[in-house]
C-alpha cells in the first residue's frame, strides 16, 4: 500500500512556513510605506523651505528681496527689517503666530502681510546682520508623520547689493 496524500502534520508545517513568508512580506511592505511617507513629507518640507528662502532672498514678487536691499537691521532674532531699493520702501520678514513666516511689503501699512511659509518651528527662523551688508538667515520647518517628527533646516548668507 502506498501513501499518495499529505498528512495533517505536513499540512501544518507547510502552513506555518507560508505564514512566516507572508508575515515577512507584510512587514517589509509596512516598513517601506512608512519610510516612503516620511521621505515624501521631508521632500515637501524641503521644497517649502527652499521656496520661502527664495522669496526672502529674491523677493515675493521676484524684485524686492533682501539681496537688493539698501540696508537691513534685526529687531529681534525673528524679525528682519530692510529697505528695498526700487521703490524705496521699508519691508520686513518675521515669525508670526502659529509657526507662520510672514512678509510685510510695507511696514507703514497694516493688514498687508503675506504668509510665505508654514510649519516653522518656534525657534525656526533667525536673522543676523553681519558688518551691515551681510544677512544670515536660518530657517527650520517641522512636520509630523504618524509618531515621527521631521525637521528640515536651511541656512544662507545674503550680501546686500545696493548698500548705502
């Protein structure tokens, strides 16, 4: 008499091995998706930070940024006031409420501020004026994906082209 079927023990061992393989594949999928979400959020934050930095350096409208300023001063570490060259006007960048980086195109007018970045950390922006013609900008944005906090830091130095 020959046995042509499988025993219950063989079925259990085969099922256990299959369970291990499927569990491994599922764990790989979940960890890959988590990494993808975190890196996607990091790329988005990096893009937002780069755009905000460009708007500060070159200007929101592309013409009246810090690079073309006549002079610049720091009111506190989170507020930069500068005088644009064309038209001559006092402008500022500052950290507003709720982690918003704000641009004020005319410091003498009210309610004309523009949000240029969100998700800025509490100490996420600082300005320093060096030798009256060099502005250092440090910017930090933060977001969370699940239980993970993601931060992006950018820093640049801008030489004033139209210094008085």
